[in-house]
């Protein structure tokens, strides 16, 4: 008898949980909220070629939250700040160094070139390079490379 009563109570409770839909109401609509949070985006422009002696400009298009920014720096430099370029047709080398726009030499300790924020529209960071000239540098084209480190950072 207890089992029959338990089954009847379960059936009655199940009927109360179901939504009654008449045959004529075959269309039913359910709405779900959809959300998306955009964290921002940025594009940094660094020239693919740098000529020694010319001013280099780094710019960025930045749309970021107020507490975020993009920093651009040389990846690593020797403590002296010089890098070696090698002659394309030989083994001769020449040392070059980079300078901030105020003439300060860039070294591994001060390799940050700039920080871009959304409120820094039209910001341009500049640097240049110069060769450490020895009297015995032979004529020709010298090449090498330098890497840049771009990071998405928290700011106050």
C-alpha cells in the first residue's frame, strides 16, 4: 500500500513540474542572454629594416582597457648596448649602438623604447643608431638583426 501511495504522490508531483502546452500552442519561444567581453586590441608598427644613422619611429594603434598598456623594448642587448654587424661579403664586422631621441645610449639596463596606452593617440617613439667607427673598417654593406619585445602589461 505504501508503494502505491508513493507512486501516486510522485505522479502528482511530476504533473505539477511539467508545463502544459495545448495542441494549438505548438510554438514556444525561449530567450537566452548572450554576452561577450572585449579585452581590447593593439597593433605595433616597427620597421623591418633599420639603416644606421637614420631616425627610427615606432607607432601603435591601441584600444585597451584603462588599466592595460603595451610596452615596446629591445629584447636583449649586451650590457654595453652594442651589437655586431657582419659584412655581407666577408668576415669583417662593425659595432653599432642605439640612442634614445635625447642622445642617451640604449643599453640592456634601459632598453625600454615606449609604452602605448589607449589615451596616447598619435604617440611616436623614436630612436636612432650609430656605428662605432674604427679606422680599419673596410668599405661594404654590414648586416645583422635586433629583436624587439612587445608585451601587454598592467598599469595604474
